[in-house]
């Protein structure tokens, strides 16, 4: 179905969701923070990828996140039939492998969007080497520094935002929501330009590293993003990419409410991956997973 959904300007959105359950026997179970619950609670966490284009959107890959309390205990892993080559991997590392699988499968996408869990490190390096732009969330205390800009920018994202003059902000839409346009005040700060040859990027020309800051009109709440894009990319285009993250949230809601994504009662490694896939495949526009693994 990528043939039906795919466009050169497609966005791969990475996010996670918690599948809350009781007990400790199911693969990957444990007390861990889940954004869907907004707290530390008992359950499993899955990292998911969704493909978003102007032609609609759909989930495209998934991976169970087994915490160290599982991967450090081989006998526990064996009891639920986890493959021998599965070792501990952070959520960003799982996301990086997901991105690599999409690239290997020839999935057409120009951008990746994700929240602050994935904003620094593995995912950034993978995308820069592949010549893929990104808008990745970071915490407000993440430090940014510029070079060869006037004036120079240095400091934590939230402090940089606090010091911006009024003219630095533009009121832009991050997409259409259930209540109309999602309007926010947005500020984009270019930090540095790098030529593709400097980081072995396959897409020739200058690329710009930047800081995108979104400010809620009602309460001033901030969301900050590290950006990487071909030089000359507009603020609106980056805001549009960031706005695609809501699509995966819609997908989680539909899969849980209508197709039983969070009603998985099986305990094994395979028993997690198969029902999770079945729960999502009935959704409109769900394409066949690009993963080459056998789950």
C-alpha cells in the first residue's frame, strides 16, 4: 500500500504508546513511564512508526521495548520465546532501526517527526547520514549553540525562547484539528549551515541545523524542537512536519478504541507482535509492515 500512500514529501512519524496490563509474566511487562497514562504504571511499551502523506496516513512498523529488567535475565527472556539475538535497546535505538528498515525497503519519505524521547542522539545521526530532514522534540533545558550567526545564540532552549523579541514570533497553523486550525506562535532560529560533504550526506548542498520553538497562544506553554533541513526550508514547512505528529496519536486512539490494540492478553514475544499487527491492519490505509523480522 506504500504505492498508494507514498510521496516524495512523506513524513515518517515515530512515537510510543503504553499497553497497560496487570501481572509481570507477559513479555516486556514492568512498571515504567508511559505517555498514554501520563505516569509510571504497569504495562508494556511499543515503539511505532506511521507514514503520513497528503494521501492519508497509516502505521507502518512496530517494536516491543523490553526494559533492562528483562534483557538482563536470559531465563526470563527464554520463557516468553524472545529470539536469542534480542538485546537491550533504548527507544531511540529501536526508532533508528525502524528508520533503517524503511530506507532499506525503499519507503519514500523526506522527513521524520518525533517527540522529545527521540530528539537527541541515535535518531539524529541516522537521519543525517541518510539525507533525511527532521523535526524532533527536545526538553526545554536542552542546550543549543550557534556559530557564524549574528547574533550568536547559546543557552537552554527555554531561556533562548524567553529572550526572543516579539518580531521573532509568527502565528502559524500546525494543521487542521477537530476544533479547526491548530494555531501557535512559532519561532525558527537557524544555528548553523553545513555542506553535505562535511557529514557524508547523499543529498548535495548546504543543510541548516536549527531550533524551532512553539508557543501556546492561550497559556504560553513552550514546545522545542531540533531541526535539520535543506537550507532555505521555510518555517511553515517545518511547522507542517511537526504537525504530522498528531496523526500517530489519532492512529493509537483508533487502534485502541476500535480494534483492541490494548486488549492483548498473550504473554510471549510473538504473542505481542502478532495481535498488535492484527489490531492495526484493519485500520484504513494500513500498509503491510516493512519490517523484515519474523515476529
